[in-house]
C-alpha cells in the first residue's frame, strides 16, 4: 500500500516538475524573442529619423544572435525565424508616421506662414499703418468680390456665373456651416476652457500633470481628410527640395529650411527638384521642373487675362490698337486678308497676359513673392513659389502622393526599411509567435 502511495506521489510530482520545466522554457523563449524584437527595433536608422522624422530599420543591421544569447545554456542552439514586416514605403505605414510627425507641427507651420504674410505688410518701401492696412484690405476685398470677380466671370463665361451665383453661394454657406467643425478637426463639444483660461501652477506637480493631460487631449483631436492631406503636403514641402532654395522676405534673402531647421542649400548635389518630381511623377529633375513651370505660366497667364478683361480702360486701348492693326492689315493685303478687330484684341490681350505670366514665374523662381491678383489693390496677397507647389500637392490624390514620397525616400536613403519584426519558433510541437513594431 505504501508503495502505491509513493508511486502516485512521484507521478504527480513528476507531472508538476514537467509542467514547471515546460513553462520555464516557454518563458525563456518568450523573453529571448522579446529581447530580439527590442534590439531589432532599437537598430533604427538615425539618418532616417533625424532628417525625415520617420522610424525604420534595415534588416542587415539586426543581430540575429540576440535570441540565442538570451537563452539558457541548454537552449542556446534553439532555432528561430526572424521576419521583417510593414515596409516603411507602404502607403498605410508611411501615412501613419507622417501624420504622427505632422499632426502637432502643422498649426505651428501655418501660424508661421501667417506671421510672414503679416510681416510683409509692414516692410518694404514704406510702412503701412494698421488702420490704413485694414481699410486697404476691406476695400480690396469689397472691390474684388463686388466688381472684379463678377466682371471676370461674366467675360469668361458669358454670364453663366450670374445665373448660378446666388444658388451656389447659399449652398456653399450651408456646406461650410455644416462642416466647419470637421474641417478644423476639433469637436464642437471639446472643452478647452480650463486650458485656455487658467495658467497651471508651475511649482505644483499635480497642476502640471493636469495641464499636460489637457494639452495632450487637445492635440489628440480626430483629424479629418482635409487636415491629413494638408499634413502630407506640408511634409513634402518641409523635407524635400524644390527649384527655389532662398526667399526674399522683409528685405532680406532667407534660406529655405526643413521642418527641423536644416538649410536646403546644404543638401547633396543629387537632391534637386524633388518636389517637382513628386508632383509630376517624372524621374528627370529638369524635365519635371519645366513641366511645373509651364503649368505655373499657364495659371498666371489666366489670372492676368481675367484681370485685363475686367479693366475697361485697358481693353479700350487694346481694342483701339486692334482696330488699327486690322485696318492696316487689310490695306497692306488689298483686302485679301481681313481679321476682325475683336479677334486681334483677344490675341493682343492673350499675348500681354502671357508675357506677364512669364515675368511672374521668373520672379517666383528668383525667390520673390508675386501678388496673386494683379493690380495695385492686390499688393496685400503675396504668394511665393512654394505656395503654388502647396496648391499642386493638395490637388494630387493622397495615395499617389504617398507613393511618390516613398519612391523619393528610397533614392535618398537606400533601404528597404521596415517598421515591424515578427519572431517565430517551435517548442514541443507548439508554435510561438511574437510581434513588435514602432508606435
């Protein structure tokens, strides 16, 4: 009887011992897998992070022996499989990292642009007083919206605009009011009063913690599509070079800088016209720049043409010149070639607008700002070359733009880069899988 009891006890003890050894070995394997993942993710590329704010590692930089070195002596030769995952150039992965990098930076960048525009109002040949500036802005807006826009639309569309403008205005106003909160990315019911109306006690850790939590909630708003698209577009302008590397602001020539403050003038010689290549999808930098400049010339020509058509005094002069040219041509050819004066006037207007369009683009390429709408009243609305590139980037489909960013990154920093690691191993016919990735 005693022998049976001892045998049963030994059996139970051996079962517990086997289970304990199994759990211990499994825990050792899990710790070794975790160590391998952590050291792998820690081998991120420093240039990729410092220059572009992106996390990624190269497979050849990972030491696969960390897993074995982390195991006990009797398990040193246990095999494992290391699988890289989530390539950085994948659209979803790249978009997530760019949005994480730009989400809180975009408002600061736009505020900086705003102050730059305001600074341009008070610098130049002569300073402008605040009252005069406000009066000038209101007068320009009233004149442009009330006269220039209607005249331009009427001339260019033969009165089509006047037929739908009131209906369109009502619908646009309704759409704006319905989507105003969504466009800003901040819910209407989000409480920010405590953050905006009181300063934290900088000597009280609890007060600082509360303020930090409220500020974190403020930054963690839900970003709608418009805001996210603006983040991607601004990321391109802030990390990649374009044709203009210096801008003239406030009477000084200032170098264009990246988001983290580096001068784009210091980029390597092979990093030229990157933004233009992304916009056009052309790998040839010079050709891509010519395409973008051609589109810019067309855009500025249309703006000058619209302004010229709405200027009655200028059109009178052009029509007089056109009538003289038409008459002279008919006289020279003895009536065999007759061109209507209105056709000649249109050709003259287009030629003048095209000349002004070329002049504007050359000025933009030299780092100068150009008034968006021609004329004396438009001096308050100045756009640089980068501002037009921003409009082009916002017009591109987001998947296409992300694909172009990934392609450009691969040419700058050789990859491929990955953002996740998966470790697989077997223990007594059971597969163990552990995965880690950058946040």
